[in-house]
């Protein structure tokens, strides 16, 4: 079961709570245990501040993933971590890249959830595995390949 804490800290229009739940459940279905995570939807100022504090990059980014750091004796708790998503950046990227906003939102939520599960894209082999899974999950939702223009 998924426990999702959706925090909307912006006045911008966002997808519905049910859409966020659908995207998270799809990304996390490989996990047999219960899952608990927070998604915080923010404006550019908060996204920039967090990106600067945690990644030392002075700009607002689309999604930040904060996996839970759970002590070994508590490893069986369902807490996965937090996602922080900048609404303005997601909307701007979708427009600039010619993507349907819903498809881009779904991609970034799935991408963030996969980071919480331990996937990464620093090394080429890891990136290929993560991107293949993203493509598969988005195709199940009827969305096109989010990386089609990157190749």
C-alpha cells in the first residue's frame, strides 16, 4: 500500500492527487513492501534554495529526490523519502520540449520515485537501465518515449 503525503506549497495549478498517486504506484509496484513518501510541489524560489543547499547548484531544477536515510535497526519501515518538484520548471520544460504537460509530469514523478528506490543515471549502464524502465512505465500510461529527442 502507498501512503502519499502531497504538499502543495505553490499557487500554481498542479495535477490532481489521484494522478500523483497513480504515477507513484506505477513506479513503485516492483516494491512488494508498503511505501511511504512525500511529494512537495514548490515555486522556483524554494526549488532554487533546496538545489543550492543540497546540490550546490544555484538554479531551480525540475525534481529533487531525497531518499530516506533509515538506520539499520529500522530498515523495515516503509519510508522511502521525499520528492520536491518545481511546478514552474516542469511546465516550462514541457512547453520548451513540445511535450504534453501530463506526460512530462508523469515522467518526472516516475523518475523521482525510481531514484528513491535506488536507481541512478550517473554511469551509462545505470542510465540505460533507469531510462528503459521509465520508457516502459510511461508507455503503459500511453505516453511517448520521454528521451526520443535525446538520441
